[in-house]
């Protein structure tokens, strides 16, 4: 994600904010340690923390309640607090409630946020559950591998940080 946002135009997409899951212990550290320039000040970028909708290894049954809890925070954040123009997301823990909240507010006519979902780099031959759920509701769906682009023709392939195969 950092490789993607470093190329965003800071004047067009300002102010930038970060949203991380409450149990995410690495994302903020990675932002601060990122070796390239970013279009925001790493030390002062607004960072919102929301509950993760599903922890790694959590059962689907128990994740229903945690996802609803996460949606509560996401609705407030997307609909009232931030009201973003562009939402760039990846990863299931936080992005599903954020992206679906944005979709809800768009169909209700409240705010027309554009949403871009970037599928995980490790998804080579099929979409993640989050990808399957968000595929029909995002404005741009990005995959990292040609195999997925061929299976899902309306996706877009990002190749700027993927070495070519010989």
C-alpha cells in the first residue's frame, strides 16, 4: 500500500488519513520506517483506529459480531467524521467495513466516495473473501497477478512493483 500511495498527488488528495485496526501492531511503524518519500508528514498524519472486523484464525460465526461492531465505527468515520473523496484499501480486517460504509453512503446519496480495493499480493489464483465481497461494489479493483486479471476481466493489473517472469 505504501508503494501505491507514495505516488498520489498530495495537492489533489489532501488531507490524507490512515485507518488501522486496533490490533494492528505493525502498520504505523511501517509508515514511519518507510524509506521513500510519502505525500504526507508521517509524524502528523491523522490516524484513526477502529476495531478489526475479523482476526486471523477467527471463526466466521464469531466474526459476525465483531464485524458489526467494526461497522459501527466505520459508519461514523466514513459518514460523519472524515467523509473522504477517495478510499484506497487492502486487507480484510479494516477495509471491509470502511468500503461497504462508503458504498452505503453513496447509494443513499450522502457522499460519493470513490473506492479502490487492492487485492493482496499473495492472492495469485483466486480472490480473498474480502475481494469477493468488494468486487461488485468498488470503483476500481486491483490485482497483482495476471492469472487473476484473466479470471476477472474487469479488474486492473498493477505491475509497478512486481518483477516480470521469464
